[in-house]
C-alpha cells in the first residue's frame, strides 16, 4: 500500500480475516506513527500508546494513545498524552503501579541526540468530564543520568521495588551519538517512583531494549536488541533483578530493531521481533537520524572502546517466536506478516519505507494474542490472533 492508501485504512475499525485473525489500523492525525506499546486495563479494555509527529527526532513528536473498549468494534480516536515543543518524546511505556495508578514513562530528547535524553513519568487518568478520554499529568523527569532510554515494561520485586529496564546512550565528548557505546542498565526505585538509582549490567555494550520476563519464582530472564545486528541476546537473574549474568546470544537473529517478550500461561516464552540480521541484506544507512537535516558538524562517535553499530538492515518479517527452554532457543517461529522491510528512510510520506517493526504483544487468558507494530512508519497496525495461533509454524 502507498502512504495515502494506508492513511485511508487508519479508521480503527476491526476487520475479520479469513484465517480468523482480527486486524485494524489505529487512527492518528500524525504523518508518522511508531513504537507501539499495549496495556490491558482492569476492566478489560486495551490501550495502545505510541509516538507520532512528522519525523522521529523532530520536536513535534509526542506520545499518543488509543483505547479499544471491551466488546467494541473499533479503536477510539488518538489522544495526545504529552506535549513538549522543545523535545522529541518517544518510546511510551504504560505501568499499572501496585497502588492502582496508571503511569506513563517515555523518553524526551533534543533532536537526534539520544545521549541527552531524559526519562519522564506522568500519571494517566480518565478525563472527569469525558470518561472515555485519557489525560496525563505534566509529570516530571526521573533523577537518572542523561542518555537513559526506555522501551520495555517495569517489573516489581517481592520487596516492592520497581525495576525499570533501561539502555544507556553514552555520551562521547564532541561527537554525535550513533549507538557505538550503548549499554544495558536497570533503574531501581524503592519508594514508588519518587527517587531512582541506576545499576549497570556487566559486559552489555551493544545490548539495548532490555525486555524482561519472570517465571514467577524470583527468576528473571531478559532479552536484548543488538546494535551489531547479529542475534537477540539474553541475560538471567536468579535474585529478582539484584544481579544479572553477562548477556549471551540466543539462536534468534536480530536486525538492530526492537523486540518484546512475555511469558505465556503454560510457561513458554513468546518473543516478537524481526528474525533477520546483517547477513540477510547489504542494506545500510549512516545512522538513525541522518534525515533530520540539522546543522551538526560533529563527527559520528568513534567506535573505539565500543562496537560498530549496524543500521539499515530490513525490518521484516514480523514473527512470534516460541521457546520451551527459558529463552535459550526459539525453534518455533510463526510469521505474522512479511514484506521487503526496507528502512533506509524514516520518511512516512514518500513511500520508500516498508518496515514492519517495533512490535508488542499481550496474551489473554483464553489463549489468544494481541499484537501491535509499526506499518511502513505511517501507521500502527493491530492484530488479534485467536486461540490456537501457536499450532502453526515450525521454524525456519
């Protein structure tokens, strides 16, 4: 589909496909829509949050959300949850705190300078005048170092501490950020989000977008996107996130694009991603923000002491990958949608971007699965897979 054809589909209406899945393109007034995050409310509604604007890194990028009410036939209109005219606000994460508050975490950066990013948190409530609408407080920045980024949901330890997965975009004096020294970390709050401290993960350079899951016994496993575009990496914690093992490779390829993982009701781990890596294509681009057109004479960060990041590997297909050994291997990979995945441009209106990326997933008690992902940088696509979705696809 062309960008205009995609826009015509962005009504939020649910349509039923022949294979039993339900599909929708979420409504949005913005040209670019990216980085979906799904959250289920206590009453059974779904909230999808993402960022939208003209181009990633521009200061008109803000956080938006749409709600699919229980038993509704359409997603509701896009609702703007952030507004900072001086920063690009990206990567929303919704967290239901133990005290019942719904909290929005998101990144806030000047232009393409991820190493100057700060994390902001704000409470989200129903509008007292119109209960069908969501409103967010002004919020505040977390007391964490600049360059801290989020993408995955928080976990709560048995002692009540909040664990926020973070990746650090490390500053290189006089040089532009390009991902060459990014590392993984965990933000920890022991006072319900009022104050935070940062704990780095050992030997994690290149590991970002930490996505943790729990087996319910105090053991956590987390999975990483890799700047090297080689494989999904994993780390384990046997003490509820107080310490982590050195990240190691799984058998899942990774293209330096986002992923998400959950534990299913039967104990298996489901991970959604683009299971391809740099060996699949020679496509390359200079950096993530090479289209902003801003005057910045600084050189790209020197990879010395870090890694050489790989950008531009196609972002397709979207697949749900299943593991029965705690995330070491993922032999069953179920393709949700395929395409060229071309991502050499972030532009959402010239028709050159074909990525299907930054997917998210939620499981229902009935065995069905909710998915959301970026579609050609123009829209957020929602897919609901009925129970039995995991009985097809045997690997690749």
